[in-house]
C-alpha cells in the first residue's frame, strides 16, 4: 500500500455541507447572529442596501448566494443579509449552507463582485456602462439617493424611465467633449430632451462642436467656466456642474446673453447655486 493510500485511509472523513433553501425568519436571524463571532467587520452601509432591497421587494434570495454556517453554528457568511431581515422584520427565503468547515471561511467573497454595468449587459442592454452611470446619477440627483445604489434599484429606475436608453446612445460622448464627466452630458441631455428633443440636440451639438456660436451665447460662458475650473484644478461636485449646465440651458431658452465671466459658480453670498428647474 502506498503512502498516499495510507494517508487517505487515516484521514478522518469530513461530512459534506448541507445546502437547503429555507424561510429565514427574523427570530432565526437573531439566533444565528448571536453566533457571529468569527466574521469580517460589519458594515452598516452594506446592510442598509439589503434593507432597501427587502423593503422594495427586489431582494433576490433565490439567486444561489447563501448564508453559511459551520457545523457548530458559527455564522461564517451572511451577517449583512441577516441584519437586514432583523431590521425589516421580514421573512426571506434563501439558500442556507450548514456544516461548512471553519477553514473555508478565508476563501469566501474573494471573487470580483459583478458590476451593475455587467448585469445590464447580461440582460441584453446596449451601452451598459454609460447606461448604468446615467441611471446612477439620476437616482442621486433626483432622489437624494446613495452614491452606489443597488443593482435592483437601478433596474427598477430604468424600467420606469426607458428613455434612459436613448440618452445613453445619443449623448454618451457629450460629457467628454466638453471635458466633464460622461454622466453629466447624458443626464443633461436626458432632462432637456423631456422638454424638447430638437432643442436638446441643438444645445449639445453647439456645446460639443462650438460651431456658429455668436458672442454672448450662454454656451460660450459655460465652456469658459469649465475651462477655468480645469485650469485652476478645482474639484466641483456634480450637482454644482449640473447647475452650470442647466442655468446655461435656461439662459439660452430665455434669449439671455452672457459675458465669458457671467456664469458664476457661487452666489455673492458664497453659496453654490442649486440645480434649477429647466424651462
């Protein structure tokens, strides 16, 4: 008998983990969290995303991702999902794997998390990268949402606003061409196109080509201001940049003229101008 065969016979048999779909109640979650002594640091931010998904009905408990427990009941993976179940007081059906070896915990969550853009691409969406950036910015600006909304939140927002697809196709290069973030160009076009597609196209064509702009055109003031921001290496929040873009649109629609310095970032009191309603 070879040495390898002798070692195989001598090694104690390790039972396979048991994987079962279960209805995890808030009471069960409380009990399991009491044995959460061997886990990575808890993140309130991550847990809050699960809370939002559960409350909105978009939590995917049957996607194969599991809550993992050791043979003696130690919680090895799933603390944020369990905390969300407790906070929402909602029973969730999900996969639970029991009897996982403690040594296996170091290999959990090592894979690269699938991005929202990848998820949209798998769903057959064109321009998935620009599209996810546009939807994300819309949620943040209009809903006061998180900087990193969950995948289901973005998918629901897209379902409610299918015109995002056209904006991502038409306007994906606008931000780059005026040397600001891609999402700003797409979002600006999307909002303007809700008022007039033709005027939105005319605005962004003029801004990106700089062709035929007469002196005093508000777009010249916008381009000067953006150039000045870059020259001074200023970092402006996207809401401030959107305010500049939207105020330029409004001035142009109202027939107003602007000097190069006429488009200010801050009011005389030093406060940033809010994002105005488009006219």
